[in-house]
C-alpha cells in the first residue's frame, strides 16, 4: 500500500494565528498527500508570559476556531489528514494539544501528557491518554514533543495498533531525532517528527529550536532528516504494512515476547 506523508517544518509566529495559517497554506499550495504533519503549537508559537497572555490565541478542540477550521478547509485541497500541534482552551484552561483533522472535521484530539520545563506554568497535564485511530485506512497515533523521552508513549501507541506515530514537536534538546530511531526499532513503527525552526525570546528566556524534522521506518532507517534552520516540506511514500509484523526473528515477536508481569510500573 502506497501512503504519502508530507512533513512540514517552519517557524510559527508568536501571537499571530492567521499569519501561521497563511504560512502553512503557502507552503502546501498545490500539494496532495494522505497525511500532513505540522509542528507543536503551530497556531501560537511557544513562549508566553502567562496563561492569560496565551488564552486569546488558543481555541477549542471542536474545530470552530480560526486555525483548526483553516486546516479543515486545507484538508479539502490536499485530500489528506492533518496532524497539527495547537494551543487548546477548555473551561479557561490551556492544553498543549494535537488534532487530527480531515475535510469532514476533527477526527481525534490528543493532549500532551509529559509537559516540558516552563510548559508546566501554562498548560494542564494532558488527560486524553494515548489513542489510535483510522487515517485513510492506516492506524495512526499522536504524541507531542517531550513525550519522546518516555518509552511508554510510543509503546502505548504501538500496543494499541499504531502503524504510524505523528509527532509534532518544538524540540530544543539535541537528542530526540536519534532517540526516535530507537523508538521505531523497539516498536516496529513509522515515526514522523515534525519539528519547528528558529528562536524565541521572552525576558531572560531564549530558546533555539533544533529543526531536523525526521521520518523513520520500522527498521530504524532514517528516511528523511531535514535542515536545522530552513523551512521545508518533504513528501515521502511509505508502505504502512511494514509496521504490522512485529517479528524480529522467526521465534521472536516484539509484543508476544513481552513479560509485563516482571516489569516495574
């Protein structure tokens, strides 16, 4: 089965949701793909002084806001499913979330479980759990940025049947891209890390994002690794069926051979 994935790397503009949507529309003009993956917090940018300062740029998970509704319209043109990080608001609380959207609307919403550093001052810890859903005939799961450092994130999605894991990110540490190779190998899944580029400054806080967005296959092969500081849209064609068979030898199956009764939790 041929399945086209578009990985988008760009620099979201802080406090300008419409500009970020316009940028995504320009980058994807004329493109078609089965799955398009965008970075974490693509609607808002990353650094904010407080929850109150970020709230005006966040939106509800129902797809009625400027950003998600814009992606739903864009899904009509691209004929695919979008996975994008965004700032979500519900009952006055913020979540660092990722939405999967098609031309018909929101398919699934994931709230980041493992918050990094000062994100804990803005967002509520995610309460959605790790979910797997159908995306154009393929089993897709979502996680966000710092979830990568916890092997349980990818493993939970793989055990639930995910063939592809969409991973919106705003990475600042240099380890994730190499770690995702291991995540792919130990679960025999495709991982799609869509990272942002550029820098953000807020008072004494200065962050430089690492770029190098990446697609990795179930054997741990890096199918694509992007530049460190350049906007890119990369399209790759994969066969999701490669992620179905979990055998690593004729007598070893990654999941059948697990012994959870002997593992500490």
